[in-house]
């Protein structure tokens, strides 16, 4: 839906539109509000089309508890005076009303379109909230907030998966200056399913979590090398003496966390993927192919692969969760993951990046200027795939990242080099 018109926000001075400080977040990563992110990765600003709406929402915490009112009502007597809620003067002095003009697209999660989507995505979660179904009345309830927070999280990242923007508003702040809004068209990127398959292909070892047999219900973590079949299913070579094998023999449910192998030491900013599924012993007719795939990755395992206590297991994936860095994450249906392929530049991307950063720094600055509309003093390529590449720019306003699309999709390093040369030539002609 399109957003338009004036909106109001009651926030902290001096800028009511600034995001809340993470230091104020609770242990669950949220600020206790109805549509906060339960993953603790992004912050939500609450605004209203009416000034009154701002007060109704923010002053709700100061209302007298209804349990107290009910108890007072049961007390016999002529005095029907009930206490009023009090708003501390200190709270008022720290806040001001902000006014802005909203524009762009947004998701109305109470609309029939979005409720139908969320019913499918959250079907497996409704039971733990004591709900038989999901409708607008549920989303408008004040509790459980963990449900509305989960709805908002899924909405944001469902949109991200289909390359849409939840709220691409540029706020015309009447109390301060605004930044220039970008008029660049959306840049195509590989889907989360493709990125997940690429990460699984590039990595070799993950963290396998099984359900402890000794401590029922508790997860048990293990370092786990893995192979991959054509559907992206992890293959494990494990011994019956290992605790994780004994756990799987009792309960096959497990998850495998795989992280970006070259994360530059920034573990939270690096990509990672979690596969959730059932790890079962591979049927005997399929063992030979599993053995071949595993040995392709781990040639040294030939020394113990035929030991009697070792067996091949394979995870049948039921769900996938991908995180591409700060604020880039979402669930990937198992069917999408199985159909996807790893990026054709996966094996050579590091070399392309090094080559561009070593010998073509001026070209990257030029490409950012012409194809992204950004002026910079320095430019560093940070990633490349079949559809384009990411650069980190040093601008007058500080460091900034952006993505630049190739002129056309590429399928190998030679095509990538040819497209980059063409782009530099076009950029020089446009100057």
C-alpha cells in the first residue's frame, strides 16, 4: 500500500524520530512494545496519523491496573473514588511531538492480504499462543505481545525475500533537516535460498545441535564436517561412540548452523544459515553415492570411512533460516532451498574481489558514481555474485555501502570480467 499524509510521533528530545537506544532494550532484545522485533535486530518507530493516537499509545503504561480497579470495585462502601493514573513530570519533560510527511510503500498487516500470508507462515506457532486461527482481532490484542512481534518480524523479512521495501518513506521533518532520498531503482540480488545454498557450498564445517539423551529437552552442540547432495542436504559421517550420534538415534530432530568462512572477524556481520530437519541413517542403496560426495570434500576420511562404528547420516531439511548480516534475514521454505543452486561465481568471487581492489580502485569509484549515483573518495568491492557486486564507499558523510547491478547476468569469471570492462567503458562515456 502507498503511504501518504502527515504523521505524528511522541518521542524523546531533541529528535523524536531518532531510534531508541539499544541500551534501553530488555533481555529479550525488544523495548516491550507490541510490534518490536523479537530477534533484536531492528528497531521500530511508532507513529500515528493523529496526535491523540500518539498519546493513547505512549500513556497506556501509566493507566491504573485493571486488576486493582476490579478489587476496589468489590469493596463495599459509599466511597466510589477510583485512583487516576499519574504521568511523572520527568517523563513529560524529556519528550516532544514530532511531525513528518510519510511517503512510499508500507504493509498493512491487518489487511486480508497480509493476514492470509501470515496465517500460512505462522500456522505452526499459533498453538503455543493458545489460538486456533489468526485474524485481525488477534493482531489488535495487547497480549500476547510476543505474537504481534513475531508477526511484524515475519512481515518485514517476507517482504525482504521478495525484494520489496516495507517503508521506503523519506521523512520531511519539520523540526530538522532531511537527507536526500535515493532515486536509484532496486538492485537485483540472489534470493535467500540461493545465498543459503552458496554458503552451504563454500563452507565445510558447521555446528550440529541435537537433543540430549542424558538431559532431555536440552540442545547438545557438536562441531560437524558435512558433505552435500544435489538437493543441498548435509551428509554426516559419524561414529556410534559420539554423543551426537547417540542423541540422533533417540531423536532425529536436529539443526545445523553454518557460518561464512571469511567473515573478517565480525561474527555478527557475517552471513550464516541454519538448517532445521531430521538427521537419519542413509539407506544402504544410497550409501555409495553419499560416500563419494563426502570423500570429495574430505579425502582424508578415507582412512576411517570403512570403520565398523562409522555410518553415513543425512539431514532431511524441513526449514531454513538465513542471516546475511545486520537486518538481512528471513525464513526460506525447504522446497525453495532444495531447488536453488549455489552462485556460479562462488569459487572465484574472492579472486575477483581481490583483483578489483588491488588494481582497479579508480574504476570502482567511477562505477559507484555513474551506476549508483554516489560520490566517494575511496571504494572497496566487498562481494560479487552473478547479478552484481557490493562496494563500501568512503564519502563526505562517512562510510557507506551500496550494491551495483551488472548489465546482465553472468555465469562464469570470464563473463564477469567482460561485463565489468563494459561498465567502466560506459561510465567513462557518460562523464
